[in-house]
C-alpha cells in the first residue's frame, strides 16, 4: 500500500495553512494597507509588501476578529496547530513583533495591534471588508 495519499493530504494541509481562506470577503482595508485574503498578499499605498506566510496568517486572524481580543493561545493554535514545541510563547511574540514591523506599528503607540496584557492582542484600527477591491463595508474599532 502506497503512502502517497497521506503525503498529498499533508501537502494540501500545509498549503491551506499558508494561504488563509477568505471568510465573507476577499479584501480587508486598514490604514494605508490592503490585504488580499484570497491571494495572501499585502499592499501598502498600492505597493506590494513582502510578508512571510506565518505573519500573514496572524494578520488575517487579527483582521477577522478586529476589535476583539485574540488570545495568545488562539494565535498558537492557528499558526502551529499540531506543534508540541516548548517555545511557542516566544514564537507568538516574535511573530507579532515582526508583523508590527511590517505594519510600521509599535506596542507603545499601537495603530493596528494592541497588546492586551496577560490575554493576547486586539486589532484596533478600523477594518473595511469587501469582495471588490474598490468597495468596502466598515468593521472594527
């Protein structure tokens, strides 16, 4: 019996993690940024911004829950669902810090990602979701 189907299933699973599936809208606008949730691409003032897959996954998680607190545990489960590493807290910290760098955000004066002490993170900017790149409906803070 071949093990090929399980390898393919694992590859499909990995691809699904790297390319978040849109929920209800393809685009999310916030500040000077546009996130194409279907293509896993981020733009700032119309220019594409290079962003690592895990950072984009974290961004999508926060965007989809704009205004809510996303716990550190939720970030861990979403980005590393079947990992048993002991350093996951450091991974979450590093991921959020790198995402802040991409967004030119700071924990001291957050424009986008606010740290909620002992709980997690909240996306605090207004987010406009739309299926059309030039249209949007407001959601968020």
